[in-house]
């Protein structure tokens, strides 16, 4: 985990690793960060009955995800009772005589909590290993520099996974390892493919996503079609829960290739894994439309959204 030595009182904070070793459940916690770990732990602690505040310096949580997912998850979390402070950072952390912590955040508000968790990112674990001494090239972030085949500048040294700071996900590191084996031991040069990676945030509700977000697609393609459906999952009919589900497809208007798929709701991660296959294969919206739906499921929306909700042409939305 990335430390925050410039934060006065940082020694009073915990990281996600320590959350599982707490002797008792805090009554209140402040979590600083807006990525996977921060959002997931905010939901975990809230689900355990902890008064939870999420503090994030950006304008919206989960900065690398599609904005519709981010906004809808934000709204749902706040409805459940999780307080989210965007455009905010902690200024200092101080321990009180009673053992609790005071945290000053942007705007002058002081939060009194039992624990402060820092979840502001992760950095390559390459310090104090003597890598510079053997001439290994490092990046400015402390990562090991590699080429497309995971080779370093030293002939007999390769590097994969988070130490290379390419994509910090366990399945990606496993894929890089498989490519390394093909290249180094089987004489079959194979470069890891870091495009179109399916991923999930295990919040409540879940996020599952694969491919380009709407914003990223608009930057790369002149004509984009957006297919979007928001509905209440059938499983919530009897429970009375009013959480909504969102399913969204981002499509290239010229080729009809599906560029991105984004889901918020139950089992979104499972759906994203399966959607990774057709997106990796380059299937089109027409291929989706020709696929029969399984009813009643939430996933049937993926193959029954026949008309675009709106288009984006040259960066301008057209309804």
C-alpha cells in the first residue's frame, strides 16, 4: 500500500492489510481514497454497522470507470448511509485522550472516528532490494522497466506483475506469467495483451466492466452509440429493496463493434467475465442482437437493447 508520510499523524492510520487484524470493530471509520480498495472496504465496514466516511480528492469515486457507473454507485452508497466527501483530503490526524482519532479534512471539518484507513493506491515493492546496484532500469514510480515481453534491460532478468506497474490486477499478473513461460521456455515470443481487460469492484452493488468507457471511446472514435438500461432487478421485487441496476453498452457507430460493456448490480462481476469473451473477439452489436435472451434475467438486457439511447458525434451528444 502507498504510504502517506507527508500527512501529519499518518502513524495513527491503518492500511487494508491491517483491517483483518483489528481487535475490535470500530464504531466509526474514515477511509481515504477512491479506488477499488477504498470503495470495497467502505461497503464492508458499512455492512458491518460501522459509521463510514469516504474521503476522496477527485470529483467522483473510481476514476477509471465509466461515469454512469461511478455516479450511480455513489448515489446508492449515500442512500445506504455511507458519507462520501469528494474534492477532499485529510490535513492531519490526531489521537485524542480517549484513544479515538480526530481527522481534519478539506473545508475545516474535523471527523472523530475510531480508525483511519489509507487506501490511496499501491506502489511497486522494489525498495531495498539492491536492484539499482545490478544496473536494473527503474521508472520514476519505482517500477521495474520492461519491454513488451516483460524483459528488463539486464539479459537474464524478467519482471511481471505489480512490480512493473502495468495493470495492478492478479489475473493480469497470471497472464503475464503465462506469456513469460511461452517466450522464455517454449520459444514462442508472446507479449501480454493488456487491452480489453474485464474487471470488477465488489461493492454493494457490484460493478463489472470491460472495454472502453464512454469518455474514452468518445476520445478515440468520431461516432459512438450508447445503449443504456436502468431497472430494478427482479430479485428485489419481494425483498422491497429499491436499488436500481444499470447495463450499458458503448458501440462504434461506424463498424458496430462493441467497445465497452458496463454493469452495476447483482453479479456484475460474473457478467463482466463472460462479456470479456465477445469483446475480446471483436463482436458487433448486430451479433448481440441476433442472440436470444434468457428470460427472466438481468443479462437479457444485453441482447434486447435494439435502439441507441443516444449517440455522441464528434464529442457532441445527440439524443
